C-alpha cells in the first residue's frame, strides 16, 4: 500500500512528467477555461493564455516546456496561419490587393518609425538592437483570427485587407532579421542577396505552380477517399513550412502560402474545410495559445524598475503603432469604426513572429534579457487587448450585416429557403449534394430535402425501405459539413407528379434535378418529364450535370437571354451563382445583351455580391453554338432558360438543352428555369401575346403527320 502511494506521489510530482497525465491536463484546460470565462464575457483565447501562465514554469510549475508541447504548439501556430490563407476570399483579396499593400506598408512603417527612436534615444540601445526591436513592433500574429472565423465575419473586406497586410509585413520583418544577422556576422554581401532571392523564387514556384497541380490530381483520383484528403492537406502544410525555412524565412510564411495554394480547392462549405477547422480549433490552436502563456514570466516585473520601464515602453509603442496604422487605414478607405477596431484587433496581437525575432536576437546577443522579458509581457498584454477588440468589433459587424441582409432577405423571400433534391439515380447523388450544399443559404433553418419517388405498385413499401437505407449514407456526408438533410420517400404513379406534389407540400424554393444519364433520353426528359414539372410548379428549377469535382472548375460561364431580368427568379439565380463562385474562388463570365448587363450590375450592387463579373455582349441565340469558341474544358456552363409564356421565353431556348448535351458533353453544365411570377403577378402585356397555344397546335399536327407517314411506310 505504501509503495502504491509512493508511486502515486512520484507520478504527481511537479512538474508533471507522465505524457498521458500532461495531455489529460491540457485537454481539461482546453475544455473548461473558455466555458468558465465565457460567463464573465471574456474571450476563450484569453482564458487559454492565462491558463498557460498559471501552469507554466514561471507560474505554479505544473508543466514545463518540452519537445511534445513545443511540437503541438508549432502545429497550432502553423494551423492559424494555414486557416488564415485558406479562408481568405481570393476574389476580395485581388479586388483589394492595393489596399492590403497600403495597410501592410502602414502597419510596417508606423510602428518602426515610433519604435526606433524610443529604443535608441529613450532606452539607449545601439543601432542593431534598436532596429531589430523596432521591427518586432511591426510584426503581428493572427491570434484573434479564430474569433473572426467562429463568428463568421472572415469574408469581410477589413479581414481580407488585414490578412493580406499581415503576410506582407511579417515577411518584410523576417527578411530584416536575416539582414541584421548577416550584417552582424559580416556576410551581408552580393552573395547573400542572390541566395535569398533564388531560394524565395524556387519556394514560390513549388508552392504556387507544382502543389496545386498535385492537389488537383490527388482530389480527382481519390475523390471518394475523404479521410485521405485531410492527411494530404496536413502534409502540404508542413512541407510548405519546411520549404519556407529552407528558403530563409520563417515556417509561418510557408503555412500561410500553403493555405493560399489550396484556397481554390477547398470550398468554405465543404466537409474537408469543416474537418480542418474542427480539429484545429479543438486541439492544435488551443495548444499554441497555452504554450504562449507558458512563456510569460510575471516575476520579471518585480525584479526592478528597468524591467517595468522596458516592458511598459514596448507595450505602449506596440499597441499605439498598430492603432495608428488601423486609424490611417480607416481614414484612407472610409471604413466604419467597427472595421477599424477589427483591423486593430487582428493586427494588434504579437506572438509568433515577434517571439521568433526576439529569441533569435537574444541568442545572437544583439538583445539583452530586459528586452526578452519585456517582450514576453508585451505578448500577454497585446493578446488580451487584441482578443477583446476583435470580439467586440466582430459582433458590431455581425449586427450591421444582419440588419442589411435581413432586409434584403425579407424583400426577396430568401429568409426561409428550402431546396428539394429529387434523386432518380443514387450513384450520381454525391456531386449534386455537394453542389446543393455550396449554394444553400446558411441562414435558412430548413434542411436540404432529398426526395425519391417510388412507383405505386405491390413492391412500393419494400422499395421505400431500400431507398431510405441507401440515402442515409448521404445524410452522413452532408452532416460532415454541418448541413441538415431530410430524406423523403413517396409513392406516386410517375416521378414528375411526385416531385411537383412534394415541392408544394414542403414549400420548396428550388428544385435541383440531375441530367439524364443516356443522351437519347434528353428529348424525352425535356419534352415530357421536365414539361410536367415546369408546368405544374413555378419553382426555380436546376438541371445539373457535374462532370468533374466542383473545385477543379476555373470559371462559371452564364448565358442569359434577353429580358431575363424581368423574371421573378432573376436575383435568386444570380445570388446562387455568385455564392457558388465565392465558394470555389472563381470568376463569372456572363453572356447577355446590354440591358441585362446593366440590371445584373444593379442587382449585384444591391445584393452586395463580391464575386467579380465579366460581361460579354451576346445576341446570337439562333446560333448559340458560336459560344463554343469561348468555353473551355474546365468551365461550368450555365444556361438561363425560361418556361413557355414567361417574359424571357423564346422558341430558340427549347432546343438548347439538346445542343448543349451534344456539343458540350465533356464539360459540366446546368440549365436553370427561374422562378416565375404567379398568374396574378405576370407582367402586363405578355399574357395576351403568348404563342403557347399556337406552338402546341403545330406540335400536334407534326405528331399526326409523322404517325400517318409511319403507317404508309409499313404498308
């Protein structure tokens, strides 16, 4: 018994050595600290950092820094930078790259300009020490980025500008570090600059040219191996971080670049993105935040006035420099006060790059212990201030955005969106479901409804059970991206009437159908089944054939007929295609006439769509195949069609699905029939001049003549 207690005491001797016990304690902290501090309205990030201070070697000495904690901490830091690159809206970033450049310049120069005189003249450090410490003020770590990501404002322009500026300023500071070290060692010659330039060029070529091609091949060949996708992504992140170190810059740059390289291949609503964020935010990033706290030595403040003066001066300069940079950015670009606060919050935290600069400077004896300890205190204070500022600003932006979006949704009727996905062939549901998840409005409480219509015969009940069991797999697939799916199986004499009936019962806004499998059935589908569905419902209807994984497309090409802007569903399909383009980070090429172009730009401005639109004038609807010169194999072709009697309907639209099937069979294609006005809301002037009765009469005469001709042929 005594031996047992002795063994128990050895296991719990401080600092803890047992890796299982250490891991259990850290998981307990990750679980409890955010929950406890949330009651005090304190961001969970701060709780993790303070927990690190308490259990660290300078606190209660429960844990000591070891290789395992360092490894998880490094993974967490790389994860933050990777997710920042992955979630960056590339369309928004390209549109605002000049803003990012200016912010990067401001957030680099202002802290440097304030910091150098303070270190050189007030704290009396030499040139190398003053310049290196001042450059440390220019760096910032996106410690508060998980707050932005969690609250769903990562697509805001202020975030795109800040993240873009982060990578620019951190890269510049880390290059300055290499230059100062080279200067101290006397190696700052022509050879140094040539070596640095060549290594960075090779690194960029590998990450932006080779890695995306390998990733595309991997995702195409192993499309069904979902777990392998996550392992591949992790391998790319750490390989990119390693290459960055080899190139002469910090690993965080490589992780961020890896995020940019894979950005277009991992849509934000995908199951893979959900897995990446879930594991990072649950495990690796909290590990990093705890390890930052473990570096803080509060006792340093009690060691004498010099330490207090240095720590105070460094903290004031760091925060004021970043606040001024955010203020000037707000004034130049006319941002709101909440956006300025968000920029300050994201750029105000000093951790990773700051620590890298100071530790290297301390090891090389450029900086003394006071600067090192003062920087550790600076890291704690700036992380706390940045977390509070970011959370408050993000919540303000959410309130402002929700007010704007809710007004738009009430006007357009998108506040309770419901998508119906009828399935005829279960083998082809995966890509259609992925497409549906991408275009679904995330604010809608309604699930995606997958419908299977079973023939009304003696085996109907057995077939319903079989179909339900098969569809359950796709419910799990959707749940991986946190999307609700509802399975509906119904009995009807034919699929078309079942689809129309269920769409009315659940009040669906969009019906999404798969393209017919056999080419020979296209006429029958469009002529019979689709006619039945289109005539019995006014819902927006998509007919989709997704030839390859959606992430491999490079452009959405939309052909819209004249008067398409007069359809009730005009803004609906425009918004859906814009959302898809944003998910895939690809542009939209629109072919339409001049009036439709003007209305598209007006609608895009009113709906606040950030997707870039390129418009080419097109009127040759009788010779639609001239578009083949403009369409490439990696395009997603979208035809905006119309029901008979609609404002934009014309006879040429009837034959286009057949032509698209025949001449564009190797590319992904979608035909959209926009939602119509109800009978009472039709545009005056169009209902009296419809050619529907005449066209039906001509079709009837043609069928009779073909039948008579076939009789004479038999005889």
